[in-house]
C-alpha cells in the first residue's frame, strides 16, 4: 500500500474544481501499473511522486491521463505540489518549489498560502491551418466566421486554441465528436467590468475519440494567457472562469512577474486521504 491523496484544484468552492489522484512513493511502479491505476480512477489525471533526478528539483512527478503520459499538465502540478507539501515535503527554498517532470523543471511559488506555477514555454505555437480551423468549427458546431482568432498553444498536452466573440458564445457551444483526436481550448471575453475576464472550455478526445470536457485546465490557461498577453488582448492580473458548462466553478488566476513571465494559481484542497494498492 502506498500513501494517496485526491486533491481538488482551481475552485474556492468545495468539490467544484478538478480533482487529481496523487500516489506518493511511486518508486518501483512500472509505466503499465501507472497507466492501469489512472484508468481505474476514471479521473482526467493521476500523478506519481518520485525522488528527483535533477539536483535542482525538490521532487519528480509522472503525469498520466486516461490515454497516456503527459510531459506537463497544470492542475496536476498544483495538486501534486499541494499533496507533497501536506505530506511533509520540505523545499530547499521555502518560497519556491521546483517540480521535475518530462517537460523540465517547473517553478512553483507560494503566495499567501496559494500555489502558483510558472507557465512553461510552448513547444508549438503559430497560426492554425485553414483545414484544421474548418475541423475545429465542425466540432464546435459553428461557422469558421465565428472564430475571432486562433493559435497553437501546445505546452505539452497538445493544445490548439480558438477565441470566440464572447463568453456567452463559448458557453452556448454544444461540441460533437470527431473521427480524429483533438485537444482544443476555446476562450471568449466577458463584458468589461465583469468579475472574470474570460470563460474557458477545454475539449479533448478520449481513447474512443469521443469529445470530453475537462473541468478546469491549468496548462491551457497558461498557454492561452501567454498568447493573449503577447498579442495585447489582456493585461495581467486577471481571472478566468472554467467549468461553468459542466457544473463546476473553476477560477484560474493569471499574473505576471517583473520579467513578464506568466504565473497560474488557484485553490487546492485535499478531499480524500489514505492508501492504495497500485501493484
């Protein structure tokens, strides 16, 4: 049996964020065992804590979805760091934790007890091919003219993002499945003066290429923020709302430091604690 926590991430309201399963002390587990356990949880992600191999890191983590391993993901990063600290983890720097994952070293900081990760650089950016935009519009059930702007914003999971004219238009979407895998973010602005700047939805294909919706997504919000800030559409700090369409209350806080680096923060709360048999 190995220590286990299930952490709700990105919502100030109990049980209305995005849960992640965290297995402590995952040394000796095979990739197949991690994949099998992740599928069993039926959550969007499960993570496995390991000793770091990089001397600059405080801990290492492997992150799995229902369809495979990710080099990086946002809500698992905050949830895993929360679990590691709660279990007694002691970072070298009390104000800065360093996570090692396949995407590299991810800095995490604590401000007034709230965790924030530094947005990693995107591995793919740039314009979206017209054929891909047509496919995206078909999945969303809108015409291509409804897409105000688009960009590849992949920082590990494979995201491509599109912007619609408003948050209302984003919430009105009724996406349908497609014959090819997709990892799609959709964003639309709220009216000026609203509590939140944007509504965000994250749509992805499962192993049967059925469209699923992620409740709250740190990696997508990170790369979307980089895109929007770089093109001058928004100035941090701001808060994005996510999960509204599926009954969640995700609140993702975006800030920027003096050097212009994007930081992504949100609430974290342990909901389940115990031990699991992963072997």
